[in-house]
C-alpha cells in the first residue's frame, strides 16, 4: 500500500501558513456563524451577518410589502459574504483552474492571466444570469420609465439589496486575494485600478439610490467582460483561435453605446423631471438629495462621458494596433512564401539545365564525337540549344578529317 506524501507544513500563523490556509480559516469563521444560529442567545447576532438588515413594511394596493434600505449594519453582512467569496474563490481555483493548468503547461505569466480570467469568467457568468433575472422579474426592462420615476428609490426589494451586498463583497474580497494569490508586482496596479472602479460605481449606485440604473449598467458591463475573459481562456488553450476576440469587440462597442445612452437618458433627461424631495436622513435619502441638483448631476454626467470616451479611445487604439500587426504578419508571410517559391523554382531550373546537358552529351557521343572536359553545352548554368543540323555538321567534319 502506497502512502500519500504529506504536504509541507508551515509554522503556525506564519505568512506561508496564512496564504496556504486562508480559505480554511474563512470556512471556520463562516461555520461558527452558522452554528450560532442554532442557539437562541446568539441567533439574533448571527442573523446580522447572514440576512440583509433595515427591513420596512411598505403599504401597497395589495397589502404590505417588505422592502429594505441601506445602513451601517450592511457592513457586517458584507464582511460575512467576503469570507464566502474567499471560500468560493479557492474552490474554483483548486477544483477547476489548477487541474486545467496542469494539462496546459503554461508559462508563469500566462498562468497568472489564465487564473485571473478563469475566476472572472465564473463570476461574470453568475452575475449576468443573476442580474438578468432580477431586472426581468422587477420589470425594469419592460418599463424603462421606472429607472427614474419616483426617484429616489430608497426602498429596495430583497433580491436587489442582496445582489448589491454580494457585489460589494466580491470586489472587496479581491483586495486580499492579490496577496493570497501572490500576484506579480507588475499586475497589481492594473488590478487595483479595476477593483477600485467597480467599487466606486457599485457603491455609488447603492448610496445614491440609483440601483435600478446600476443593475442594467452592470448587466451590460459584465456581459462584455465575460466575452473578453472567455476569449482569453480560449486563446491560452489555442493561440491560433482568436474568433472570440472579434465577438468581444462587437459586444464591447454595443455595450458602450447602450451605457452612454442610458446615462444621458436617465441622468440628463429623466431625473430633471422628478420633483425634488425634502431632506430626510431617516429615510436614507441624504446622498440622493445632494445628487438630484443640476450642478452635481451635470458634473457626474460629464465625468461619465469623459470616462466612456477614454475607454473607447483606448479600445480603438488597441484594435488599430492589433490590425496593423495582423496585416504586417500576413505580408511577411506572403513575402516568405514568395521567396521560398522563387528558390524552389531556381532549383528546378538548375536541375532541368543539368538534365539537358546530359541529354546533349549523350546525343553527341552517339555520333562518335569526342568532347573535351572543358567543352560544355551549358552557358551560365543554362543549356545552349543544340540542333540536329549542328550535330550533323560536326559529324561531316569528323568524316573529312578522318578520311585519307
């Protein structure tokens, strides 16, 4: 019976111990919260971690509807789901990505990018399906006016608030994962910039009560990002397959246009028609009260337009450089093929010239002529045409020379 090798043990609470066992530590903390639900003394505290807080009964035509608004207790719930995200990150890494990496034998740089794209493909696919379900069930697509009507949207349905809390938890968990995954120093600034932008947009939509607009914008953004990272995964497995990058390019342009159109429609035309409401911090409309004035609103719209323009400029510059490299590569391949064809043709001409020289020598020797070694029927590597009349004249000269 063969015994399995034991993994190398690290000193307790050391840096390597924390890196290799961070998911297990997070699982123990999550498990302790779940166990606390079993006891009456700790159940109330445990619910603060698991369920969204600040529920309010809102009267409707059909009765009362339980909805939610934001508050400081949401930070406790976000902390709990940060540990959930760390556990799921480790599961995807160990049971999916690591097994694929062993088969592909990628370099260190490609290995890091493959892991990043693999994690984001799983997250973006889940978020697109979840976000699409929320948007359809809440009727935000079928009724576009609901994006700005009755603003500020202080009270949220359960699934909308839970979605935003999970999104914030995921992008916050990505910060310690830079340390746990030992990301290269060259990649850290780019990933920090991406994480910060996502946190600013999601937290801004959540605090400014623009959750309905934020849901549709996240759906568009995650859809484009899913195709991009999926194209990178396919490219790492087969470097000749770049078809998905073309699909991503089309989806990216379409989503940018829709994003800019929605910003202008909602912030530029929809919100000015909404009557301004009085400041009521207890309802949670402090930030939306500051936001819904023309100066702040136009400033945000200007920043968004400039940001989208810069994104499109970088995208166009990247595509032009990519097409330029593609056409340069194609032209170099054509030149190499033409050079190889000319070399092959010259070899064939030389071979044919040699065969012609041999044939001429055989024909002359058949007439009994003796040709010195210096005499050749070829000139400059090409055969000199020998007619039958010339050969007959040589034969007559030979007869006259040999006749008595």
